[in-house]
C-alpha cells in the first residue's frame, strides 16, 4: 500500500483519525475529509496529506473533493466511508429533518462518494472500498430507528455494489462493529461506560487486515466485530 491514495471520510476524530494513523504508518497518501478543518489538521499532525474540509451532505463538496484528490495525486486506490452521525431518540419524536440528516450522512453520502470515485478505483491495481457500518446494520435497537435504517441501507448498498464491480477488480468490504468508545457512541448509547468496549484502533487494525488481503486470494466481504465481554454469535 506504499504510496497508494486513500480517502477517509470523517477523518477528524474517533475511528477516522485512528484509521488515518494506521495508513500513515504504511506509507499511504492520505486525503482527509470532514467538517472540522482544525480536527483534520490535528489528525494530520504536520504530515504530508491532503485536507479537504466540508459537509458530506453537500453534493458539490463531494465532487470537488474527488477532483482535488485526482488533481493532487493522479488517482484513487482506496475509499473508506467512515463518516457517520448517531441519534438516540424515541421514534415518534424524530423529525423528518433529523431523519434526512442521518440518512444523508450515513447512507447517501457514501453512495455518492462511491459513484464519483469508482472511475478512478477501476483504474487502480488495488481498487478498494471499505464502508464502516455498524451492528445496527443487522439488529434494531430501541431509540435508534433512523440510525438503524441508515446502516441497513449502507449494508444493502454495499452488497449490491460489490456484486456489480467485483469482476472489474474493485473490492467492496463492510466493517460492522458493535459499540466503539468514541464521542458518537455517547450519543447513541449513553448507558455505556466504555468498559470492555471496542476502541477506534481496533477498527483501524481491521482496515489494515482487509487491505493486506489484496495480496492474497482470499476475500472477507464483511467483518463483524464485538467486544470481548459480549457473548459470541449473538
């Protein structure tokens, strides 16, 4: 992966920042996308990379980010759709504005990111898309109806996309973790204390594992992760 061009959305903190840190260590050329420029700069920590701040709900931002990436680096090898927002609210109280914001960030933005990046990923020798979903892509939880809907949508989209482009050399993977101890999980699951939970670094290690598999004949379509204190196969 040395010198491969990798785009990470939601790179300003939490999982995105941890993924960036891991990809820096293996020599990738990184493109950091997120809403907060200062947080993106903190992730970069003075290292050479492309920082593109903006709102993923803005189609124009996504188009310009892809254009800037290709202009700066000549192509795209890896796209990691990590950005997401959470919500914990009774179903009857969720407004359509709130629903749209969750769906647009968690499902629509990855859809458009993939659409704009795919022409370049197809030209890469290791074109890879990694979508960060959630355990809620498989299970529904009370007070998370909008969030669950968005992650179910992301998983379904990923399955369809993988079948369409697999034989064209582009692999589409999904990582579906349980609760990861980030600022976002404090919104969706305020009852969790952090004890025994997954850490952002765990997701970053999984990303490295999926990218390393490009050197092998094996493929992991989806990896589900849960904390060690949770019963297996639940």
